[in-house]
């Protein structure tokens, strides 16, 4: 049987903690700047602050958990940046012209070169009549 992403075992995935545990602040900054330049994304200190905050959170939170699901991370960032506007601030800060309408976390992961998140869609959430 071939090994595809949909049938890979958990231990074959790159875990977020493994990706960030030895990542220095300088290396992360270099990676983010290079990826931002490749996307023509204008990077500011505010962006770097959010990215560093999320990476620090991953170092603390993801040691015992694979952390590839997104809702807890979104909630953490919204609460951490509530004084600046929470989710609205983050969406404004990381707004990129994107035909796939990717969210803030996906964009942060791409800029920081972190593992892809599991972005499941709940097909059961339709309009209630």
C-alpha cells in the first residue's frame, strides 16, 4: 500500500513542536523575511511580533500535543491581541490577496516555514431553515 498524506501514520508527520523547539529568533526572522520577500508581502515589526508570539506559544503548548488543529491557536492569538482588536487586527495585519481565502494561521505558517496545519471543513454546517 502506498503512503499518501491521507493514510500516513501520526509519527510520520512533522510536528509543530519539532519544527520550532530549536528555531532561534534570528533564524525565524530570516526565514520570515525571505518568505515575505518571495510573496511580495510587506513585512512589519507588528507581523514579526505576532509570528514570534505564536512560535513561543507552540514551544510551550505543543510539547505534549501535535497542535495541528487550528481553533485553539486562533483563539490564543485573538485573546493575546484583544487590546489591539483581536481577530480584526490579525485579519487586517495578515490580509493578502488570496484566491483561496486562507486564514491568518495558514499565512503565518507559510511565512515562518512551519508545517502545514490540518484544515478540515465541516460539511455539516449549512444553513438552518
